């Protein structure tokens, strides 16, 4: 068994005929047939059903192709180690929803321009679900809220920090982060999320028991609830996000720990680490540009670019 034979099987899966697969690989029809026959003889299974036209992969053939794609991708990444210029391979990455909207797109665009042969597949889920998917080998890396404690088998790389702020309708008299907060309806950013649990701990540390009227998983939905006067909330300000609307007042919680930290998680010894480190570097660069561009708490208490 060799990598050329595996590449041939992948090409057969992607093309309609042996001839088309041969054109894709620069091989003759007979060479494609010989590669398939050699694999079938070595494995003692039928990989291609030749009784139909055009020949079709058998169940065993499809199972082999699924594994061959991973092997071919790994070989491409190993070859890329010899070049500092171009990265090759596919990275399956999971991200939390807030990263998907603002921070990830410019990072992926920069990677595509710099490394056109590097592919990134994206899965969106909550931090805990992504950590479980990563440990199960379903994804290669994950961009999540920083976990409370180290997770066995997973390495962390810092991406950036997002301030935690209390948000309220702008036409509401100013409310401080204290007992006053408990006098108003409160919208939870879901405590199924790691960030939501961090916010809950922040409130408990201050001895604050809020008057919860709703709990939602989307930061956009929390903002919409607050804009329509349904309550106050505490949320992270996503890295790369535009300023909050003028009809929302945002006030920093202040003090140590009043941030949500984003991190890249990956398995120790991951063969995709060269790709995940490139993604982390791009994300960190955009995060630093955003943080260093004057985007934070302005003098009026608004989040976003400093403004009066």
C-alpha cells in the first residue's frame, strides 16, 4: 500500500469514471485500474463494483476513501513542514457563535490569501460541546471561552480578552453594578455557556441575586431584549464587534476578572498543530488590532470606539 494508491481511490470517489480520475492524477486508465487491483489484493476485499457502468465504490471502498482522505491530508501537511512559505492541509475547527460573526471571517480571509492550499472547516457550538468534540477527535481545534481549569489532554493558546459589561437601555437612569442591579428585570446570557457561568460567579461573588426574567444563548438576542426595555444584562463584548447601538448604555464591571478570555484548544501532540497555530496567530493579530484601536469603554460608558 502506498500514498499514490490511496490518492487514486480518493480521485475515483470524486470523479465519475476511471478515465476522469486518471486525468486528475495524470495517470492512464490502466494505471488507475492497477492501483485499485493492488489495494484489493493486499486487503483481500472488493473496493470497486465493476459490474455497473460506470464502476462504483463498494461499502468497503467508501470506508477506505474516508480514511484515505485523512491520510493524504496528513502527508500533505508533513510535506508542508519543508516550506516556511506555504501551509497545506485541512483544519476542522469549532468556534463559539460570537467568534464566528466578527473575529473568524477576517482571520480566514487572511489565511486564504497567504496559504491558498490550507482549508478550514468550521463547526459552531458552545464551549463545552466543542471541548467534548475535540477530545473525541471530531474536530482538530476549538476557539472557546477559557475554561475554569485545565482540561486533561488539551493545550490552551490565548487569543484575546473581551470586557464584561452591564448593559441597559440608554433612557434608563444610570444603574451601578451593585444592589441597584437587583431592582430591575435581568436577562441571563445562557449559563449553559462557560461565559454565562463566569457571569453568574461574578454576581455571586458580589452577593447579588438578580430578578431573572429570561435566559438566552445568543448575545444578539440578549442585546435585543435590553434594547426593547425588557431588562438589564451582563455580557462580554465580542472581539471585533462594532460599537453597541446608541440606545444601549454599557458600563464596565471593573476589577480583576471582569473579562472573558478566548483561547484556542487543541489536543497535545496534534498532527494539525502547525495549521492550528497559524489560525491562532491570525486571530490573535486581529484581536490585538481591535483592542489597540481605541475600542473599549468610552468616556460616556458606551462600548466600542471611544466617543463622547
